[in-house]
C-alpha cells in the first residue's frame, strides 16, 4: 500500500470516498479481473486505484465523477500491466473456468453462450473490447466511459453503436 493511503482527510471527503468505494468496488474488481485474468493482480490494481483516488482527495482535488476517475486510473494501470505481461490465450482462460456470469442474473434466466460472446469479442479491436466491457459488463454510461478513456462522448457513442450493429449481425448469422 502506498504511503498516500495513510494520510487523513476531513470527514466529508472520507464519506464521499467510502460511498464511492461501496458503490464501485465489486464492479471495478470485476472489470480488472476480466481484463487481466488474475485475481491477485486485479486486487492490486483496484487497491492502487483507490489509493490514487484517496491521494487526490487528500491533495484537495475536487472530484466531479469519482467513478469515471477510478476507471481511468484502472484503464491506465491495465495498459501498463499488459505491456509488461504476455497475453494469455482466451481459449486457455475459458478452459481454466473464466466465466462472464453475473451474480445479478436470476437463476433459470436465458444466458448467452459464453464461448460465443468470447468469439465475438475476439473479432473486435482492443479499444472496442474495452468499450464493450465498460458499457455492458461494468454498466458505465457513455459519458463515464468518455471521461475514463479520455475521449469525447460522441466518439464513444458512435463506436458503441457500430459495435452493437456488428454484434447483431454476428449473433444473427451464427
């Protein structure tokens, strides 16, 4: 844990931080795990993101959208991590038991075949994979994605619409 995480701040900012933490920790972890496929590394990335948010708040920075800030931090950390680590085969991960199951899905509900979803994701560029994950797995809106990735909201919306059209075509033909 970095030393900036130990510094104290006023109780109002602490409450904002804790509220943000409770709202985002599970989805942020799931996002990291989905991208790095390593539980311990995902935990480290999430911890580092919250430490950096804490440090920003301690420094007196005004956070308009803590959630988008956290995703921006995590995105950058994942990019750095990916540059250092060789990529693992998606098929290998599926064989190891990686799944897209979400605890919010009711039992007995129809669920897409995970393998087909992975096959579709592999047809996308890394940038578009990130957009799909942030939109449909992490449930972020286009404005939050734009803030997190440093893009305009319009660019995010256009790319998501193109991916959705491609996804429809893919699933209708298979």
